[in-house]
C-alpha cells in the first residue's frame, strides 16, 4: 500500500503543478505540453487504481490524439499576440471563484468521505481488466456505446463542416 | 488508500480548469482548461468505481474520454472559425450575443 | 382502437410534432415548399389525433383520467411517464392543436424577416410538443420538462424573428419565466421529499391533498408554485415581461404565446396547485383574488394609455387573465369552470386579435394607432373581423368571451365557504367595472383603427383584404368563438365533471 | 304557436346570416330577405298573440277569443269584465340545457305570456314597417346590404331578449341589442362624430350593464336560479330577504337607467341620432330603449318588493322616472334638430314608463310602452320622410324646413296624428296610456309624481307644437324641391298612424275596455296590483293641461305672442338657456371629467407606474445585482481605484437599463457568474445542512 501511496503523491504533485502551469503559462506550446503531463499523470493514477484498460485508453487517446490535435490547433491559430494578452480582465474574480469552489468542494468531500478507504485487492483488478470492461461495455452498455459512436461520427462531420473553408 | 486523496486531487484539477476557462482569452487555452476539468471528472469516476467495486464508473470514464475527443474536435474547429473571421482567437471579441 | 385508448393515442398527439420537426430539419433549406407541406401535414395529423381523442373521450366520466399511460421512466427519482387527460386538459389540448395549425397556415407565405421557414416551422412544431405535453403530463417532473421545453423555441422565435427590440424582450421573457420555474421546481422537490410516499405522481399527490404537511410548509410550497405559475399567467405584478415579449414577437409567436402559453400557468393552478395543496390554496386565495382584480383594472387602464395596437392587446391579456384567476381564486366549481372556459375563450379571441394586429402591421407597416384609420374603407372584411374579435374580447354575450367572464364574476359573489365573502364581493364589483373599461379600450382601438377615413399617408396605398391563407387559418377560430358563445355547453359539459372533482377535493380537504 | 315562439327570433337571425352570405348577389341586395323574414316573424307573432288571447279567454270562460279581440280593438261592446283575472294563466315555457356548471344545468328557453306576446307583436310590427320603409329610405346607400343584415340582427336580438325565460338569456339579448345599436348608430362611420356617438352609446349602456350584471348575480344567489318565473314567484312569496331584493332591484335599475336612457345616463340617446333615421325609429320605438322598461316589467315583483312600491312613499325608481320626464322635456325645447326633439321626447316618455313602474302602475306603464311604440315610430319615420323628400337630408328645423305641409300632405297628417298622440290628446293612443299612469299615481297616493306627470304632459304638448310649427308651418326655408315621399315610406306611416289612433282603445278605461290588462298582466307570480277606476276629473285635468300646453305654444309660435327674444335681454333667462343648450353640462362631466381623466391621466399614470415602478423594479434588481457584482469585483481587483474610475466610465456608458451589463455578450462573464453561483449555492447548502 505504501508504495502506491508514495507513487500517488508524487504523481499528484506533478499533476497539480502542471495543471497550474497549463492555466498560467504564457506560451501556448508550453501550455499544451503541461496539459499532456497532466493527462499522462491521470493515466498513471488510473493504473494505480487498477483500472488498466481505462488508463491505457487515456494514454492513447489523449496523449496520442487529443494532444496532437491541440498542437495542430495552436499552429493554425498562431496569432501575433503579446504574452500578457493571454488572460482577460476577469483574472482575479476568476481566481476568487475557483478558490471558493475548491474550498467548498474540499470541505464537502472531507465531510462526506473523510474516513472511506479504497481497498486495492485482486477482485478490484478483476473488474479493471480489459475483458471485464469489454464484457460490460458490449453487454450492459451497448446502446450508449452505439450512441456515442454516432456522436463521434457527427462530431467528425460537424468539425469538418465548421472548419471547411467555403 | 484514502478515497479522499483522489477526490481532492480531482477537485483541485477541476478548479484549476475552472480558473482557466474563466480567465483565459485564447480559445485554444480555454479548450485545454476544459480538458483539465473533464480529466478531473474521470479521476473521480475511476476512484468511485474502485471504491464501490463496480465497473460502471470506468465505463463512464471511457465515454467521457470519447466525448472529450469529439468535443476537442468540434471546439478546435470553432476556434479556427473564430480565428478566421476575427483574425484572432481572442474570445473577448466574441460578443455578438451582446444586447 | 385499443392501442389508441391505452395511452398511445395521447403519446402520438404529444410527440408527432417532434417527429415532424425531425423530418423538417432533414429537408434542405432551399426546398421551402416541401418544408411547409411537411409541417402542415404534421400539425394536421396531430390535430387528427386530437380529434380522435375528442371522439373517443368518455363524456360521462370526464373527471377521471382517460387515455392514460403510466410507464417507468426515471426510476432513480421515481418519476414515471404518466400521461392522461381529463375534462380540463382535453379542451386546452385541442386549443393548442388548432392554434398551431392556424399558425402554420397563416405563416404560409409571409414569414417574418429573416425569412427562414425551416427554422421557424421546426420551432413551432417543437413548441407544440411542449404545449401538448404539459397539458397531458400527470407527473411533476414530466410536467416540468414539457413546461420548460416551451421556453426555448419561444425564446428563439422572439430573439430571431422579433421586432427591433427583440433581444431585450426575449432575454426578459426567458429570465422571468426561468426564475419562476426555478422556484416551481424547488416546490416540486419539496413536495417529493416532504410527503409519504415520495412521489411525483400528480393524481397521487392530489389524493393525499397535502396530508402530512404542516400549514406553514404548505404555504411556502404553494408560494413557490404560485410564483412559477403566476409569472406565466401573468399576474400583476409579474406581468412586465408580457407586453415586451408580445410587442416584439413575430405574429405567430404572439398568437401562440397568448393563446396557449399563458394557459400553462393557469392550468398549473387548476391541475397542480389547488388539488395538491388545498389548505394553502385557501390561505392564499384572497391574495390571488386581489392580484387578479388589480390585474383586471390595471391592465385595462394601461390599455387605455397605449399607442401601439399590439401592446394594447398584450395588456388586455393581463386584464383577461385576471378574470380567469379570479375564477380560480374563488375555489368553487363555478369559478374554476369559468376559468377553464375563460382560458379557451381567451386563447381563441386574443389569438385572433394578435393575428389581426399582425395582418394590420403587415399591410401598413405600422401599429401606431394614431397613424391607422379607415381600415373598413380599405379592407372591409379585415376590419369587420377585427370588430367581431374586439366584441368577443370585451365579453359580448353570445360570443365565447362572455362565458369566461360572467360566471367568473358570478362565482366571486359566493366563494368557497371559509373565504372572506365581503372581500370577494368587493372583487366582484371591481371586476364588473373592469368589463366597462374593457369595452372602452377595445372600442376605442376599433374606432381608431377601423372607422374614419384612411390617413393621407396610406390613402393611395394598395391594401389588400383578407387573403386565402388568412381565411383558412381564421375561419375555424371564428367559428369556434361563435359556437362556444351560442352553445357554451359544448365546453362546460366536458369541463364540468373534472372541475367538480377538483373543487370537491379542495372543499373536502378544507372542511376535513 | 306559443310553444314554437322560438321561431320568431330565429327567422330574423337566419336572415341576418343569409344576408351576410348572399345578400349582395340578390336583386334587391338583401332587402327582400330582411323584409320577408321579419314579415314572417310578424305573422307568427300575430298567431301567437291570437293563441294567447284565446288561452286567456278560454281560462276566463270566454272561448271566442278572436271575436273578443276584434271588439276590443274596434271599441265595441266588450268589457263585460269582472270575473276574469281570478283564473291563473301560466306562461307557456319550453327549454333545453344550455350550459351546466357544478353539476347544475341551466336552460335556454322561451317563456311566453301576455307581456311577451305584446312585445313580440310590437317589435315585429315596427321592425317590419321599418324594414319596408328602409327599402326606399336607404336606397343607394353605400352599405345597403350591411344595413339590412344588422337591422335583422337587431330585431332578432330584441326578440331573443323578449322571449327569454331566464336572466342570462335576457342579458345575452340585451347586450346583442347594444352591439347592433353600436354598429347601426355608427353606420356612417367615416365621419368621426358618428363613430363617437356609436362608441358613446355602447359605453354608456355598458356602465348600466354593470348594474344589470350584478343584479342578475345577486338574484341568482338569492333565488338559486336564473329562471325569471321562479325568481318572480320567490320574490312575491317573500322567500328572498328584503335586503337582497333592495340590492338586486337597485342594481337592475342601473341597467334600466343605462338602456332606457334615464337620467343621468340619458346622454347617449340624443347622440344616437347620428344613425340612419329608420334605425332611430327602431331604437326608440321597439328595440333597445324599451328593453330597459321591459326588464322592469318582466322582473316587476323584484322591484315591487325591493322598492316597497306598495308603500306609497317616494322610491328611487319613480324618482328617476320623474326626473327624466322633466329634464328630457325641458331639453326638447332648445333643439333645432327635429330628430333630437324626438329623441328627448323619447327620454321623457320613457321616464313616464319608468315612473309608472315606480308608482305601481304596471299595466299603465306597459300600455304606454305599447302605444308609444306606434306613435314614436311614426314620428321618427315621419321626420325621416321629411328629410328624405323635403329638406335635402337635413334635420335642421330652423334652417331647412318650414311650410312643408303643402308639399307632403301624407307625411304632414300622419305626423300630426303622431304628435297629438304623443301630446296625449283624446282619443289618440297616448292619451289613454298616459292618463292611466297618472290615474294610478293619484290612486296610489303618489301625489308628487302625479304633479310631475302633469307638468311633463304640459311640456310635451308644448314642444311638440313647436316642432310641428317649425317643420310644417310658416314659409319653406330650405333649398331643395320638397315633394311627397314614395309609397314605401308613406304606407308604413299610414299604418302606424292607424295604430296611433286606435291602439289606445284596447285599454280605454273610460269606455270600460280593459282588454289590455286582461291579456297582458301576468296572473302567476305577480304582486296584487290595484287598478284605478276611470275618473273623469283626473282625465279631464290631464287633457286640459295638454291642451293648455298646445295653446301656449301655439300662441308663442303661430301668433308670435309672449316674450320673444327674452334670452337676449334677460341674463337669468340666458343663463337658463345656456344651461339647457349644454344639456345640464352632463356630457361635459362624462366626457371631459370622467372619461377624460380615466383615458388620460389615470391610464397614463397606470402605464407610467407599469414602466417606471414595476418594470423599473425588475430592471433595478438586474442592474443592482450587476452593480453588486461589479463592486465585489472592484474590491477584489488590486487596482481598486483604477477599476472604480473605469467602472464608472463604463457604467455611465451602459446605463441603458436592464441586462446591458449582464448581457455583455461575453460567454466567459456568464460562466463566471454561473460558477460563482454554483459555489455559493453549494456553500449555502453545506452550511445549512450541517
């Protein structure tokens, strides 16, 4: 348990720091790279939680596809901007709101789940494996799955339609 | 391991994302912050999945990942369109809803 | 026809328009004719389903839910897909269908700018589903969803196809009603959590009639419901969104808004607020009555100060809905019957008036009363129809408006036992005076618009008289106004049983 | 026929629809339909009358009704009287469910008794003659077809009111009559005064209708029914509390005042002359204004008990009627418009009827309604004939008439008959009915109203003499070429003149004929009324007063005696004249003070309240919320001062009202508010739930 705990904290600190940099960085490419860090961290956390299929998917999909997409986005919208322009005029209220939200959330969480433990045992491993997830996905959740695939298709077409140069 | 350590990490990531969404001007950066929030949700889902020992949470996380991918696709397309029309991805200038 | 009676017929009546909307959306924008035909066919098919309901309705048993369906829906919160109609819902359901058909026909070849029949008709169809669903829903959550579903299309209708000040009006409309529905939802949730067994089922809640709720809690919940519905009605002083929304909305939007949307609020009172919380209703009734009467007088006075024809009609709605609310506030079968009649009559008559205002504006490009005049010279048929509707609106006996107004005033003479009689009799006198003011502003408007010679600026303008789509759209409404006025039992027979049930329930809960 | 009397209103109603649909395509442009339908109604009404008389006579043991009727009318040796009126003759009723409410079903239907039959006869007859008359009078009018359609509807509404067996149906007919009068008075709506007069007529009567409506409601709750017979029965038998009856009768009286042009709501009647003359005749003789009197007669037990009429004390009803007699007659003196003279005389005569009801002279009042219908219709149609063929469509007696007696003999003689009947000269119809009102007033010890009635009789005779003089005598002052009117106009005049001579004989108490009373007075659910014996002295006095009136007027106008030009010399007389000319300033009071302030100041104030106070509050809340947000934002902002300055500038630029700030159009600002509210709400939830 201790090993996982140590791993969690290290990764968590890295993720938190990276996340903060994502929203404060003055360089678009840097921000994207920090985002990738966070995403990889999340993938690692999933594996700590013995959800290996989700972790791997996260890694491939996000780090492989989404991050690349972002980089493309940065390239095509490269605007002549001063670094200071990256934030708008409601920076401070935004900070206040997010801090307030964080405080409320943390208080709520501690209040609600203060003593709950996650037990990382073999039976947990069993439900995180590909076959378990796959079974569930294609039996119980087959209709939502199909719907999501339709959605993806629609989003694909939509993205093309929107971004197409007429 | 405590359930809360995951949840609080997730809460932190989420709030960071909120800040980013609220305070950033660049459309791409806002989208990135949205990704942060979605990720926070994912962590939550997987943590609870492990906590209640049910695969449902993981399945939902998978769906969220999928939808996030779709969202980035469409979102970037919109940012591209804004950029093309206004010559900048600056969201402050997108105020056609103004009354 | 078993399938029809067992809930499918009603489901069809609710969801056909959405199906039609999907088809409309699938047709390319350029093929306007196809879009219009599909939309028209959809509304006609829906109306046919409605006629089917009308034919197969059991008139000996109007107090019970018919064509009921009760299927599991969102089990987690114990909300069920429970629909059904009784004698109160049936007329309103049909009103909504008839008005929608009329609207589609009316807009056949004059869509307001930005001319976009596809979007416009799709929104109209979506609206119809929301309206029909609200009248049929027997589950609070279902009711709420349909109630809110109406909001969005109307928002876009005003915001996109509206007049010069449309954005202000649409946002105001949206925020106002959203505010009301938020409180309403809160009340629904409170009802759910505070009653045993936890349920959103309206008949079950009405059966319990607020049992197990402390008086003060009842009153608070009722307040939430009241605000939600009163804003929609709209009652004084929550009415200020209405003139703006009506004035800016396109003709068809105004018609639907006046004819059906306002009824959602009053219907909510009759369907939910009174049966579920009778004791609170009794506590609140004098105040509701007071606001209703203030609305009658005040709306009429505001009408007299208007210079814009459409705005005048909008304010007249405030006054007329005051009569409806006065009827409801008496908590008697007489008053509630009058209220239901008043809803249908107001829907037909004010709907027609907005059609006419739209047609006048289309012909003269203005609604300024001071610039209009001599309509009877240039378009005599249009002018006489306007006169007819003005007469119906001021409650001329023999036309539909009278049967909503007179029994409402009548019922205020003797409200439910336990309510302050003298107060209500005072209300009665003021309401009766309101009818004189109504005659005043409507005749004045009619005189300004129709009598006299046309103003010099329009003297040479070619003003065409009522044309084919207008005739087709209006004839059914006009015939209904006459038919209901001459033989009111057409409607009273349907509503009476159901209303008596509601009133008896309220009386029993208060007495016991 | 009595059970099928519903056909009588139905025929004109159908003709209304038919004329609207196909009238324009017919050879006579719809007139034939109207004339035909109303004519058929008239025939049916005659049949109904005959059957009713037969029924009454059968009940009283004299089955040969027709013969008795003939004798009665011709003044033969009828009136064996004595044993009648003891046997109750119930009205013939028939109905079906009209509406239901609270599991109670309410009927629509007919209740036919003597009063109804009499009204059916009068209304259909006058209306038929007016229809015929209009074929010529309205020829070539721009809305001829329209006119006929509405004339039919007018008749139908009045007949509907008359046959009604319940108060709601009566109200329906009542309001429809008002509607038709609105449209017909405003027939030539291109000119603003006509449109104004139409609106005024409708609105003024509608003020009275508030009373009618409330009265019906009170009666409904007092008696538990809308059925007129049942209400009357309960009122007679004292089953309704006296207070309720007082309230109900006072409210109903409001309706009568509005509809029958009683003081102080009479002002619409003279203005209603803006309509075509046949319409005026119809309004004044058979429909509209007599509706009020009919209501009083129909629900007489309510008034009788409510106002304690048998007590012999002054009551509101008699007082209103008496006041109206005098003020109406006084105004008739200062009119130059022949139709206005007649209009004010109608007001005055209606005053007689209402006063008659108020002093317990039910039979006399209804009888006066009956006779008045004929001679007033005659006078109006005569005036129409004068303007049609004599004065070039003018009604100004002083400017465009005079000396017409030579050019239009038929019109002149019929007009003379009408005037004498109106003035109450024996043996014309008006004498019998007016005398009977006065006799009953005297017998019931309403001495004050007896005097008022006599004064009224004097004035009536005097102003009619003036009117006749100005119109038919002296030199022709007009510019046209006067000639006699065509036959479609003169025939109705002659028919009406015949009735004006003979109608009074139906109840000529001097000759001991009391057929009218026998046939018309209800015997069921009706208070026991005293009927006066004929008194030679009283009748002679009334006649003498009328003759005196004629004499004085004759001396003044024909012989040019008396203080001519006194209004120019004497300031007091001038003031009085001005006062009369301005119609007691009532119009000024209503139009400028009451309507003006409601339509002007009060309405504007309400609207101002709406826009500034209520809407202002709404906008204020939104702006206020935005301001609070802005303030918090500035404080949080490090550059507080800077922000405040900027904010001030920005907000000055944005003080457009609601949502200008909130509605910045920037999604991120919306999102900020969204998240802030979510956080605050969850915080609140968290705090409160612990």
